[in-house]
C-alpha cells in the first residue's frame, strides 16, 4: 500500500516536473543565434563574440570597410582588367544576392603585378565604404582570388540615376534568386558593370563579413555607376541594411590612383 502510494506520488511529481519543463521551454528566452547577420542579436557589434573564429571582427587592426579620407594621390600602375562575357549563377547566400562565376569563364585582373581571378560579385545596401563620410545607396563587391589564395576586391558604388542596361540581367533576376532555391543563370560581362573611368582608392583591409580575415587588397572605384530607382529597389527588396559600419583606419595609407 505504502509502496503504491509512493509510486503514484513520484509519478505525479514526475508529470508535474515534465509539465514544468515543457512550460519552461516555451517561456525560455530565444536561443542564442548560431549564425551571423545584421540584426541586434547577431550583427556587426557582436560578430566577434558569436564564434571564436570571428575574433578578427573585434580584434583586427586592418579592418574594412572604412571612411575614405586623407587620401594620398599617386600615379599608380593601373589595374589591368581582362573580363569577358561570363555565365554566372545568381543566388541568395543568406546575407546578400551573389553571382558566382562559372568555372569555364576566365576573368583575370592584374594588381601590382599579381593576377587574380574573379570568383563572385555581390552587393551591400547601403554602401559599406564611405567617401568623406558620404554613403551611397549601394556598393557592389567584385571578389577575386589569386592562385595562392590571396584576395583582391573591386568595390563599386551605385547611385540613383538613369537605368543601367548592363546590370539588367542581374537586377531582373534578383526576385528569382531571392525566392527560389535554384536561383538564376545570368550572362554578364563584368567590364560593363564598372564605371567608365577606373580611378581607384587602394588600401589593405579585410573581408567585411565574418571571419573578417585581413590581407585583402581593396580597390574602391572613385566614380559611382548609376542605376534606376527601380533597379535599386530590386536590390533592397532582397536585402536592406546588410552593411558593416566603417572601421578605424589605424594609420593605414589610402592611395588614390589619379590616372584612369
Ligand atoms: Zn561584400
């Protein structure tokens, strides 16, 4: 009799405890974010604490983006661009819309005597870099990699103006890229996506997303391209606010190549 009562009691306590646990689960605060983003709980201010591999996001001393000020004018060797009409896969990578260059397409740039291949391009809205404190509605990053894994990025600002026909295959596919797993196939000639004049700001920086790795050669074009309001809206309908704030320059030299 006693045993049975005890058993029943312990069963009841177990049920209460289970119910409490369930209630506790339902009322527990949201789980810690496991992936980075741009929100209050997983944004640039906390990237460094999300993952030990992201330590440079908080400890780095040569980070990007930056506000481009106090530049040194130099007649640098121009960046050599050997871009061709290329097949690209446009898709949503969870942080931006990206167009990845298919392996059959070769797009080589030469910076400071070193060759880099175009791997992918993607956008941030609004711009990540600033010029004298000025932000642009959009910044596109053309990400290039050398044979030994070094990165060179060409940054291009876009502002509102006339429609940009060279960009139409990309902008017309954003909705598909954003809303389907398969994404879209597009043909683009990267040369036509750049401004007509190729003067660049150059400095040594980092990835602007985790892991914020340094040693990235930045080449930010000083002339923006234009896109129509509709084209810019296509970008921001997919991602808006996916820009890391500007980081301390820490004495780095920012060169302006004065000859196109
Ligand atoms: Zn980027």
